[in-house]
């Protein structure tokens, strides 16, 4: 259980932060520190402003980062809204990368570019993308990065007529920064036989120690295809709602711009701000009656070491509920 849940990884990180900030922690006790640390792990806020090596260290960290990115920037994909007339934003890969770096300052550009290539395929990398298109492609690329490195090698071997069983599963360090040569799938006639490709993927999933999409869902996804290209496969993964639900980080596409808990907090805040702009009745002495008090809702945040503390707005100013996105 400890290995499956990566308990040792979190214990080592907690002890490291404890030693690094022992003077501050001594003011309120070690027991409280460990309580708040593991509460933040449970809530998924422990990855905020952390280094990339920690963000990608465990499946739970990756899910937490994906969910945080969605919650912070979901209003980028809105099409109008109750509190804003701003239309749907379409951003470039570089601009999405800037958003990722707000949460993880050293997030590698290479991963952002790979996610963008799933959406854009052979289009120019500076083309605009909708938030939902990028988000679901980024989810697949980020969470299954090691798996996709091996899939790319298998695909190239199949194209070359080689035996893909000799593919080596990448390590967590080599898989992230290795340059993936994009397979040449410009021609619609290119590609590999879907049944043979799936057999190789099934074998890969059996021997891989990294996260892989459920084989049953992949098999169902490929059941109607005779041949497929590499980026066609990645796009199918990104669009498959069954795989999205199995991963558990993001809501279904139809609910992507809904976050009731965050919306409720925003409703309260906007109501309080609006109340301050309305003049209350004056008394007979001419004094202004008591104005509504602006008590901004306090959202408990986990303890963070000093060198990781930052203030972050989890929503853009003046935004709330979403309407349908304008994506294709």
C-alpha cells in the first residue's frame, strides 16, 4: 500500500520541508506541520508553486496539478458569462505555457509543445487553440508522458517494419526531456494497422511500471479503425471521455466550465463588492447609515514553506459561470 500510494515520496518531502523551515515550524509544533502537510496532499493543493520534479513525481501529484490548472484558468475558455462580456479566448502554445508557469515556474516548454501538437498536428505551432482542446490534450500528454514516449517508439518501429517488442520503457527522467521525433503522418494513407498496434500497446501496458490508459478502453477506441496515425491515436485518447473519467482529474467536456464550489465563493464575493457601491439611506442627522461590511470569504490554505509562498487568484477577476465554449 505504501509503495502504491507513494507514501515514502511524501514523507521525504515533508521531512525536507520540515528541516528547511524548522525555525518557523518550531513556533507551532511539528505535529501541526505534518497534519497540515498531509491535509494539503489530500486536498491536492500541495503542488502549488512547487518544482516540476515534484509536480510530476506521483500520479496523485499529476492529477492534482491538472485539476488545479483547470480550476484556476477555466474562465479562459468561457464564451461570455454572468459577470463578464469577454468572449472565448483562443491562446497559443506559448501563452498556455505562461499559465502553466504561474503554477509551476520551471514547467518545461517541451511538454506544452507536445500537448499543442496533439491539437494542431501539422499546423504551425503558433496557431490558436481553445482552452478545452488544449486542456484535454495536455492531460493525456502530461499524465501519460512516459507511456507516450514508448508508444512513439513502437509506432516508428511498426512503420519501419521492425519488431516493437524491443522497445525500452523510458525512465521518469529520460522520458520527460527526450526529444520525440514527430512521426510523418501528413499523408492520410500513412499509418499502421490498428489491430497490430493495439497488440503492441497491450504488451507495453503489461510490462510498464508507469501509468497507462485502461487497455479495455483503448481496445474499444481502436475497434472501429483499420489503420491509424500516431497523432490520430493521441487525439483519440484526448477526446475519449471514458479515458478522461478513468483518469479522474477533469470533469466531462460538457461540465468543463462548471465549478459549483468556486462559483459559490465568487457569488458571495461579488455580492459583497456590489453592496459596497450602493449608498445606504441617510439618518436624520445626515450621517450615512451603516454600510454593509465587506468580509471577504476566507479559504483555508495549507501550510506552505516560505520560499514557496505566493498569493494566487484561482479565478480571473469578474468571472463566474460559463456558457458553451466556441470550440469546434
